[in-house]
C-alpha cells in the first residue's frame, strides 16, 4: 500500500511545481533511497523496488539513466556469452522474431551481434551539485562527507565506541545543538552557520536551501543530488526512521535532520573556504533545473540489451521446461503407499540438493517444501534475552510471543574482543598480556579453526535444552501487547494451513521431520543474508520446533480430525535444523519419540547423514580449497571447517545461482537435476482444484523469492553501486553496516563473494495448475499481480492434464513449447558433479560455465 | 655469522622476482612461492636469533658491496644484526607467515591476488632491508620500498575513489619522512665526515669525537630522524593518515598498518638512540610527543564508531607509549610492548568483521540503556569539548593541508604569471647554456660561479612549485618535473667539479624515465583519452599494461632506490656543503614536490573510477 501512495507522489513530482513541498520531497527521497536496515537482520528485497510499478525493462533503463546503475551486461559480455553457447542461437532468433517480427530478424540480428554503440551512461543525478566544483573549484563532498559520516556514525553507533554520543536521546539535530551550546569546540568553522543551527525556528530545509541554492525550482534536484552522493547513509537514516525497532540500542533519527545538518555543513564549508564570497548556486548555473524523473526515451541500444537479456534468460528457462517435459514423458507417476518418513524443508533453493540426495538414499521417503517459518509467526525471546526476535517473513507483524525458559545457558566470552584494549592503560596492559594470546590465537585460527563465541552459530540461536512457551495459558498472559503462546484453536489453524497448503493431507509417514535451516559463518557481517529469508534473516530452528510441538499436540490433532485432516496417532513430528554452511543437522526434542518410532528414527538419522555427505560433496565442487575427489568424510569435514574459518570469505554461496521457483507436486521435479537453482514449494492441485489455497501459497513467493532473486540480480550486475563490493576491505561501522575506508559511505547490497557464481536471470515461478486458475489467483491482489504484469518475475503455468506450458505475457497465458527437444540425462550425477569444471575467473563468461545443465537422472 | 646476513635480503628478493613471473590465475604457484619464501626466511631468522643468543649477543656487522665510492663518500650496502633486529625480524616473519596463509583463502579469486602477494613479498623485502640494514643508506632503500608498497596496497582497489585519494594522502606524508631521512643522512655524513654505520654509532668515542666540535649536530640529526619517525609511526601531529590507510584487503591492513609498517618509527628511534641518548632535553621532547599522541589517540579511539579506525587509534596510542619507553631507555620493555601490540592489533584487525555479530549478540543479552546525565558544569563542558575534538580527530586530518600543502600551493600560485609556453621557450635554452658551463666552468667569472648554483636551485624549485600547483595538462607537469630535476643537477654541477659518470648516471635515469613517461602520455592522447589532471581518469581500466610501464617510469623519475636517478640524487645531495642550508632546503623541498607531482600524475591518470563505456563504476563516496 505504501508503495502506491509513494508512486503517486513521484508522479506528482514530475508534474511540477507549486513551490517547494518539504514533506513531499522527503517522501520521494525515502522512496528511492535503499531500504536495507542494519545488517544484523538481512531481509532480501528488490534493489530497485522504487521502480517496481513500471515494466521491468522500462524501469531498469530509467533507473540507469537517473542514477547511473549498470542494469544489464554490456555488449561484449552478452556477445561473449553467445560465443560460448550460453546464449543459444535458436533462442536468440526466437526472441528477436517475437519482438521485432520474423521479417526483421536478420536486420536485428546484425545489430545485436555486430553493431558497435557508445554504451556510456550519462546519469542525471549529481549534475546540479557538481556545479559548485566548476563554479568555485571547491569539492563539497571532500569537505563535508568525512565529518558528516563521522557524526552520523557516532550518533547511530550501536556499541563500537566506548563513549556514546552525548544528548543522543534528543534526536540528531538537537544533540548537535546541545553539543554546540555546551562545549568549547564546534563542528562548524564559521559563526554564521553555527548561529543558523541554533536558531531552531528558522533552521529548516527550505530556509537553508534558499540561502544555499536560491531558486526554489532547483531544490528537489539539489536534494536528490546531495542525498544520493551518499545513498548508504541516507538510506540507513530513512530506514531507521521508518523502522526504529531494527536496532537494539534505540536512536532517534530522521532523514530531515540529516539533510539539515548536511546543508549547514555545506554552507559552513563554502563560508570557510571562500571567505563568504559566494552566491547561491542557482544564480551561478546557466542550465535549467533537470527533472530527474522525466520520461526517458529508450534507444536502439536498449532494445538490443533487452533482446540479449531475454535470450540469456530463456536459454536457461527453455532447458528447464524441456527437462520437465522429458521427465513427465519418461516417468509416469507412481504412488508409494508406505513412506519411511517425510521431511518438510524450506523452499530455499539450497535445500534442493539435500532433498535430492535424501530421496536417492531412501526411495521410500518423501520430501516437501514450504516457506521456512512453517506458517507460525511470532516473536521469540531467548532466555535472558533483553529483546525479541521476529521469526516470520518481514512484511508480517506477529501478535504472539514465544519465550524460552529452563535453558540455563551461559554465554561464553572472547577475551580478544574486549573493548578495554582501546583505552590507554588497560590497552597497555592488555597489549603486554593479550599480545601473546593473540599470537597463539592467530595460529589456531589458521591451523585449527573451530567454533567460538565470535562465530555466528546457527545452532546457538535456540538452546535445545530449553523449553518454549508454545501453548497459551490464558488470554491474559500477555507481554508488551503480545500474546504469550498460541491457543489450541490458533495452533490448529496454523498446522492445518501449512499441511493443506503443501497437499499433505493423507498417507502420513510415522515420522515427519520439520527441517528448518540456518547458516554458521565466521568473520561475516553479512551472515544474516545466509539465514532463512522467511524468518527475517534468522535460523528457523524455533519455528520448526514450535510447529512440531503444535502438530503433536493432542488437542490440536482432535480439532484437525474434526475438520477432516486426520493425522494417525503413531505419526510424530520432529523439529530439526539444517546448517546450510556446515552441512550438519540437529534434531530437537528427540525424547518424545515413541518406542515404536525410535528404531526408524535412528535409521533415518543415518540416512540424513549420508545425504549430508553427498550434499557436502556436491557443494564442494564450487570451492577451490576443497578437493571434491577426496574421501567423503574429508570433504564433509572440510565443508564444516569452512563455516568456522575466519579466513574464509565464502563459508557458503548463499542464494547465488537461484533462478527457478517450482510450485507443485514433487513428482514433477523428482529426478531432475537443477544444480541447486530451484526454490521448491510443495502444492497439490488435486487437493485444491479450485485454487482456494493457491493464493496463500503464491502470495509470499514474489516478495521472498523474487526479492532474493532481484537483489542477487542487481548486486551481480552492478556490484559497485547496487552491491556492497568486495568484502575484503569492509570496515564494520556502528554495528549497523559496512563501509569502505574510514571516510566512506555505507554499502548496502550483497558483497562480491556472494554473487560471483550468480547468473543474473529473473526468477521464473512455475505453477502446476490450470492456467485459468493461476491467472485468477495472481490477479486477486494488486500488489502480487504487479510483480507479474510488470515482468519482475516470470510466471509459467504447467497444465496438470495436458502437461503443456503456458507462459504469462501481457496479462494472459500463451502456450510455450520448449525449443530444446531433449536435455541431458545421467546415471551417476555425483560423478558429473565431482568432475565439473571450476570457473577460471569470476567474469561472467567464465563464471557461468561452472553451472551444470539440467539433467534427468536415470534410476 | 655475518656472512649469513645478505641471504636475509636475497631470499625475499628472489621470491619476489620469481612470484612476479606467474599470471594471476596461478594462485597456487604464486602463493606457494610466497609462503615458501617467508617460511624459509622465518626459519632463518629463528636460527640466526638462537645462534646469536648462543654466541652471547654479539653485534653482527656485514660490510657489503659498495655501490659507488668517491674520495669522501662510500655508498655501500651494509648489514647489521642485534637484539632489536632480532625481535623485529622474528615478530615480522611470524606475522607475515600467518597472515599470508590467512590471505591465501581470503584473497582467493580477487582480481588482484597476484598484486597482493607480490606487494606483500616486496614489502617483506623492504622490511628485511630496514631491519638488517647496517647504515642509514641501506635503511633508506628499505624505507622507500615500504613507502611504495604502502601506496600500492592502499590503492589496491584502484578503481574506487577513496583508496586512491587516501593512498596519495599517505604517500605525500611519507614523502616528507623520506626527505627527512635523506636530510638526516646528509647531516650524518657531514657530522661524521663519512657514511656512518650503526655499529660505529654504538661506539661512544666516535660520537664524542664528532659531536664535541659541532654540538648543533646531534640535536639537528635527532630532530630530523624524530620527524621521520613521527610520520611513519603516525604520531602527533601526523596521526590521521593511519586509519585512512586501511583501504586494502583486511589482511594487508593487519600486516601493514595494524602492525609492522607503523612500528618502523619506533625502530628508527631505537637505532638512533645512541645519538640522542645524552640529551635530556631531546628525550623530554620525544616523551612529550609520545604522551600527547597517546592521550589524543586514546580519546579519538574512544569515540570511533568504525572498528578499523578504532583499532588504528588504539595502536597509535600504544606506539606513543613506546616512544616514551624508548626515550626513557626501557628498550626491552619497548620491544615486548612492540611485539604484543603487533600481534594484538593484527589479530583484532583480522577478526574485525566478526565484531558485528559478536557484539550484537552480546548486546542482545546484556544491553543496559545508557544514562544521559551530562552536567552543565565546567567539567561537563570540557568533557564535551574533548568529545567533539575527538570526533574531529583533533583537526589533524587538515593539519598537513593547512600548514604545508596549501602554503606551497599558494606559493605556486604566485608563479601564475609565468605562462606555460614560456617555460619551454625560456628554460630549455637556459638549461642548455647552463649545461655548457658545467663543463666549461673556467669561462665563468668567480662571482657568477658563486651565485649561479643557488639561482639554478631557485629556478628548479619554481618549476617544482608550478608543477605542484598545476591541475591541467599532465604532459606539462611531467616536463616540469623533469626540468626541475635537470636544474637541480645543474645547480650542483655548477657548484663543484664532479665526475662525468655521476652526472651521466643521474641524467640517464631522468632522461630515460622522462621519455618513457612522455611516450605513455602521448599514447593516451593519441587514443583520444583525456590526460587533464583535474580529476581521476582510471585509465588502468582500459590500459593495464601502459599503467605498469608508466608506473616504472614514475618510480624512476621520483628517485626510487636503486634506479639511476636515486643514486644520482644521493650523489648530488652529497655534494652540498655543510653550510649551504638554503641549497639543501631547496633540494629537499623539490625532492618532496617532485615525488608528489609524479605520484599524483600516476594516480589521477591511471587510477580511480573510469567512467567511459558501460561497466560497473564505483560511487565517489566509496
């Protein structure tokens, strides 16, 4: 909803100008600035969310024109991809023919393959403000930013500094005012500007702009230029203004304060450097103000990029669809009546491989997929924790609280992280004493990496020995406006919702594992980005445990039975956590397992272990430091060590390579090798012929999977502007983010080490249901439909009866027949995995060759 | 025992050369050579140290090759080993070894993998030369290597703005330290009437004998070395460069700025201690600098919100204490303190990225909302004042601009009246005439002979100032630097008889590197590229090889050690008499300015973001 309101605002801006409207411009700025909150929680989202109301290509090219982002590959890169066959000729022809008409094929092909263009982008942002430099040979960025960032960083700091910002409870600007009033020093060099600051009444953005810029017509452009010269800090301030709960140490921050402070510092710099000899900028510049958001005429070159990107994407999708078709023809569904066990995983594409291995190890098991919060949304408070953690998708606001008790946990400390080494005398003593320890630690770190309190440990998120307040005792049992625990009715609703959504309504196995995931990593400020996206960037262990407790609850079972969902008495649900970096699994509450199920569980655990071995081996092919051909147990150990190695910037590769999202029954994908590129959500159209549950299933997918996909997409294509750049020089700032340098801007987005394996293709959501049902479903909610109609994610319906594919285009489904007649098939996929090629460099033409094509695995 | 010493230089030299032969994608080989080099070196250092202990700690001196020799000067490469060398070398080798292994995984697949290891090895070579040097001349070679590798490692991510800007900032300061060290060497040369070795410094009789006649010398020499040490160890008032040097990969920050590089100032103080040991006043001065630095840096560290900056200031504070320890004569303590600080800060830097999750986790369980009770008293006001000053880093980041670069720029601006064309039209013939007289000094009247050298030096410094102030055409700046060098040579050539070989050596260095650099610039122009110095162009993006060639030319022109220019420069400096302080000052200043101009041309043209074409371009603010 928010988005729509802002969209109108932005449209208004283009229609110009009834004078300067401060509120309006602030809203517009907040709309376009990055929305990433502090790194402790990493919520993936579309980096160009501000343009989402436009068609994908129109949007990205416009974003590029305004802000100078790189939003596609350049021609050399696309042509290189074509040369190595990654972009297929038949697909390229098809894309051109469809877009330009068959008659224009050869002419356009000529352009696409051979024409040379000047590809330089001349962005609109920054032009006005750069006039200071041309007019006065003065570099305001250099003069203002270091101090501004320092003040802002110190103000927002969550606990690096030993001495926190005085008066920080009063808001940024007021705190600076108090400092100026009560000290003998000043952040300002000139009295004039200091007086402006202290004149609280007149110290407004518009007054300052009148002094600095002059003509109102230039204000908007100036503010955009200014704030986008450090979009990281501005975005963080705006994000914290909107979500003050995103930090633990509360701070009052408003984008408005930041702008006022910056305007003052700019004016101070001008006064000091030019000794007052300057006039407002608008009187100095000759050009008219530029409407940053004016419509942008795309050119032939943009058409060429568009054709290339479509061809790049469809070269892969086509192979996927061909694989699905081939599998269906080859392997008609067979129903197994007796299942050894069932395992519900997160839809996360990293779980694709472990599910495949599990099914290979035990032919009589069933794996399913559902967003990893397992339909239970709540805040979690670990024992002795002073705060709550949200454990559900970011847009959801839970009404429930689950508390941990009886854990008796004791948190260990790491001596070398103490801040006391930064004071003079204790620093002196600690260098003498801790120096030796540090030397020893350094050696151990390198030669004997092991888990320590300094490493983010997925298994430590919840204490297995503790208990959880899952069931609500009475409706009065509340804390901070949250209900503690769920009532039986509420539990039943959630269990039913999940089970029906994934089509798990009959043939229950005796043991059902609810497998959450999380990721351990060392020395990694971005560790949250590896955890479960459906749990607000945290491990899903509590959710899986809570769900299992709910589903095992006798009263819940009775209620469910009344509603026609009969879970046999011997069936037990068991929570578990898969560490996707270390490839380890921990099971929760194993003591509840009945005697009857105990032997089976033991056997299943062994099956999981073997699957983990193979999973580790499969993952190891992308890690240069591990010899994939080594014995399984060595590979497994090497994988585990990565997750606790401080020197390893790639503990795992996160969501890199994600491209698909399959919604349907596992039988359509079981036996296909997707190389860990597919999100997989279980759904059975037969249990929901009219698609009543389908909306609930599809609704989170664009925002969660599409968000992940687009963040990877843009961070891959412009790792400098939309990504965080290489991790190696990152400097942790205020415990909220990373910067380059001591004077640099915050760097939102994903670091290079996470995206270098990624092929930037948009997500394609494949839904197994009748096209008309799918269409009706996605059209039901405008904010869901926006993703599809504007092509930010692709949508394909798989007709469950004719098995044909329907591609969603311009609001309707059209038949798609794969051009590839056959995909590869293999007997021993693991052999291919072990011998797969490793990328030579992370340049896209090299990097993409690391992916293995879709294979049908022969039994 | 002393015959082993050269191998401690030759080994890293060989490893460095060897590792430079392999392309970037051969990560295993590059790492293999690097780690083998450092491992062997470490074993050697340990063995040597043990042997040295076993031999009851003798002072080991190796009289090395003479690079050139004249009647009054002898530039020879000498080596020396004592307790100070031992502690420094052991710590350095252990740390470098560990960090290299760490980097093998950390740097994997970085575009600059090879550049990184080459630079670390080169750094290690420089460090070894410094630690094992037997005289100031040898030390200076290593010192310069450290400076240059610092520049490359700070500007490691050369397509971003801040690393390049900060690399220039740091190297400019280093240049001041270099000039200080050169002046120190010159002063020593005159004080001792020969190139003094470190083992001779330990002999009180030698010191006594020479310092008795000219009591100003020990104070001058010590002050100038102190200046060099203050800069290199980021002491007051030069502290602000250190946090800004943390631009490269975390591992390089850990090894350089967290630890080894920044402790070289302490090493220099330890080495020169015999010279100023007897001066109570000077020791008090050193203590004062150490104390001021410690207090200011601690306050600054307390308010830092970025982790690497905080570590940098904490390290600076401890080094301040080491200065005090050295001045008090507590050298064993200083060495222990050094080792502890090196390991602690390197470790803290290496694990600095994990601070985020560790501290947030800690906060989650232990957070106590802070109290806001600042009293409106004088004490309260003072506290707030210190807070604000610390946030502003005590204005130290502006210090060099305000007191050195801007005044020099203003001086340069005074020369704006000389049009650029005049430079070529006027000065080239002038130089040729001057050159003629160098070989025909007898044709000049004695009065002219007396004043001409200074006049030439003044012209030289004017050219350098003009080059320093210019933001326009790179070719012109480049030519001005060459001409400045030529005029400096001329001033000295006119001053005193000297051997043809010497001037040829010097000229060949300048002329060859000058022409090569010029050709690179012409090439860029021919390709239609801009070579204006008003912004960063990042030409290394499209011309990586040309960048390398130009870099060599730039190093040579700026008098990097072992290039002919350097030897020539050093020789020429040696020609300046002990009372010609003005000439000396001019020469030193033009040395600094030349280096700055040359590095700036390199950085502005070849480094920074390249905005041509359609590829990823970094923001100005990163």
